[in-house]
């Protein structure tokens, strides 16, 4: 229990002096699918630490694109593999040789125009990975899958068109009668795991994630930092781009490191095997309070919610590409395009309606006692985004 508490409170022992472990001493070997994503990035930092449960871990990381500089700066050894897992041949040729893998952490997804297309491509991706690994890795013992709260509310395209479950969400709620690529991923996971004796699975379902990754499709903290940087540059107020319901209601979030910690817990604790768990910070916050923190961090004096404004970032950020280029150039930031660092559509979804809360009781009853202070989490990931010179 002390590891979860120490990481939650920031009192864990320093690991700066640690060196990569001797490969002969590894107890477990992790394969992170989606290592440049928002949780994959956290897993890549946490797994190699000497005090992480199950240590020492050897870590492979898989992503479709070449390794970015911000991912290459991990202080510990990461065996990076560029692989398009939607391509069955690429997945098999690059993953099947990894015969020493003991644990798969699947934290990847991709987005298409419709949920039917999402189901097709995301189902193929996880199937390709499992079929490239299960027959070839004799010591493979566990597969961990990350889905999310859309398990309870349905896909984005059906928001407002179907009735979601009544919050707070608990893990044993039945599936909605609606298409959902999370359900397809789970079904493939269950089917493929049954093919190998003593192979276990784990699923976690985070809420909106506070974390760091310019490659994430749903990086809310980074997106809001980019918005704030543009407001600061143009000397305009930081108005809240959402509804009054979102501004006033209680919301919850999932810290990326906390999600990674729960993945580790699911990998090493017998009582967590073959179960699905919610994972959120364990507290609630209001955007009207967090918004002040964002404004102060970027030195913006005027901010808040404008009654009846109905602002949407996807509209507000149209034509701002040149402004972003100026900000990047003037501040010596990493060269990025606005569409690469601003997930405006996702911010519109999250800030466009009242949040839905989940329950962490099942996870706590099974022994996972990790938590985060959401205000501190939000600040930490703002600072991380600035440290990597994505925003000024």
C-alpha cells in the first residue's frame, strides 16, 4: 500500500541516481502498446523504476510514428519499436520476435469518422497484437486493456441520442444497446486470452485524463494550455469555452500516472485478475475553480464564464495557425502545428455538458488505494507541458 500512497503524495524516494537494470536480472518484461500516448508515456516512466511493484521490469514500447524527442528523454531504458499495429503483417513481423514478454499493456486507440469504422479498426489493432504475441511469447502471463467511461455513456456520435447509465457508474452495469468499440476490444481480449492457459486479463476505465502527450487524441490539459497561450499572446481574456452546466457542476478526472499505477497493480495483484475497474482520482472539482489556476499559470488577469456565450474552441481556434507559429517561433518552442497540439473537438465534448461521475469502491475493495488531488494533478501536467517546451 505504501507505494500507491507515496506516489499520490509525492513522497516516494528519489530515483535520479538509478541506472538501467542488468537485463539478466529482469523479473518481468512489459510491452506497452501506444507508448507515445498519454498513459503509455506514464507507463514508460513508471515501469522501469526500482520500487515499482514487479520490478525490475524490462520495457518495450510500441508506437506507429518515429520516436518523438519528448519520449526519448526517459531516464531509463525503453526499447522503442515503430510499428503500425493496424497492419497485420507489420504487427506480426515486429512483435512476434519479442518472445520474452510477460505482460502486455494495451493503451492505444485510433479515431475514425463513425463508430462502425472505429469498431472495425480498433478491433483489428488489438486482435493483431494478441495474435502476434500469444502464440510466440511462452512466458506471457497477463494482458491489460484500457478503455474508458464511454463504456457507460456510449460513443461520441450518440451523445444526446441514447440514454446513458445513471451515474455514479459502477463496473457491473450492463452494456448499452449501442455500438461501442470498447465492447469489441473487450470481446477480442476475452476470446484471445482463453487460448492460452493461465493467461489473465485486466481492464480499466478512466474518466477524462489529465496527463502529457502531444500525440494523444484526447489531451485536454495540453489543449487548454495551447488555448491559454494564444489568449496570452493576443492579450484577450481567457473565457471558458463551454456550458454553464460544465462550469458549475462537479467533475472528475483521471491522472495519467494514476491510471498507469492501476495497470501495474492489475498486473501484479492476484485479486485484480480477470476484472474490470474504474480509475479516477478519488475527488471532485469544478471547472470554475480550476480555470483560475490555468489563468494564473499563464499570467492572464481576466478570465471566467460569460453568461449565454456558448463558446466552442473548435470555432474559436479557426484561422489561428499563423498565431501559433508566431508563439512557437518567439518562445523557442518545439516546432508543432496548431492541429497537432489542439484537440478542440474533445475540449468541446468535455466542456459542453455536465460531467458524469464514477465510483471507485470496487477498486478500493480489491486493494487499489491510489488517488490524486485533481487540482495538483492539473497543475503538474500544465508544468510538464511547459517543461517539454510545447507551450510557453
